[in-house]
């Protein structure tokens, strides 16, 4: 089994799984060893953080209605199951992230149209979407580590916003005026046909997001009172947005 990079003397570990859409094998290869040797290193707490939704009875009927290809989510499910199996006396948690505000500065940055306006091509088809700033995860996990009596052994879904793409655009219009931002009204079917690596899987992910995932905004704000709203994120990253437009 590959070696983990857990620091000698560490008592707690937060394993954040981050990978590209085709990174399933790498994700399992890197995360499973951490979960496996954590009890051997006498860790008291282990938190696994990732952007995924585990599928169960709640989603069975919904998944039957959509063209499903969730390899990158399935890999995270396998890591979580393995973590729980190996936990023993160690306190474990799974923190489920939403999509990231930060993606609007990179992968999902606004596209400029011929008329000078900008569009956000996120195929939510009018449904609200959970998001937060990835940098606010640390404050959430710190609270979970510090209060094992309240949060130990729980699966926690975090987010700070649940709004539509049109509402995301409203904030951009106010903060980055006089620029104009609009929802591109892209559909998941249209995304699946774009042909980039992982397009079909990404489209399936947004179909599930449209059906609804479980995240707790009130609990997130309790865990990290400084966690930013979308407006606060845009204001604090105004220079970054202006540099990519």
C-alpha cells in the first residue's frame, strides 16, 4: 500500500479530495492509504471533505429518470465507506462540500458575448444551486474537530448559498457594474454534447444538482460564522473578476 503523508505526531487529519473529472483512480489511490493508516498512527479524529453526494434510497427513483454517469462521485463514496469501515475507535466525519464560488473565476468564468455582455453557462435550468467559498471549509472543519461531542461520527453537508444562476448574475451586475451578466440558460443535454473530457459526466452531475442535494446553510454558518455569502465573495474578489473579464 502506498505511504501516506500524515505528519509524525499529528492527532487529527482532514483529507480533502480534489481531482479532475477523470481522476477516479488517482483519488482512491491517494485517499485510501490515509484512511487506512490513520488508526495505526493513533489519530483521534479523521475528517474526509469532498464535493459529492452519496446515492441511496432517496435518489434511486430520481437516478432512474436521468442518464447517470457519476464515476468521480462513486469514487468518493468508496473512499467514505472505506474510511468508516477502518475508523475503529477513531472519531470520523464526512464533510460534503457544494460547488465552489471559486469556479466562477476559473472553469466557469463568465463568457463575453458579441454585444459586450457576459453569460454564465451553468446548466441548472432555473433550479437553485448550493455553493460556498472553498477557503471557508477550514473554519468548518476546525469547529468539527473542536466539538467531537456534537459532531463526531456525522455526515455534514455545508454551503453558504442556495440560489439560481440568475440570482448569481444579479450580484455580479451590482458589484461589477456597468458590466451586464446573464444566465446562458444552458441545459444539461447541451453540456453533454460539448465534447470536452468529462462533458457527459458533468452533465449528469448537474442533472442531479437540479433534483436536489442535501446541504445545511444554517449549520455551516454556525460552524464558521465568517463563511462568505456570494455577494461577500464577489466583493472580496472584485479585482480577480475584473482581471478575467
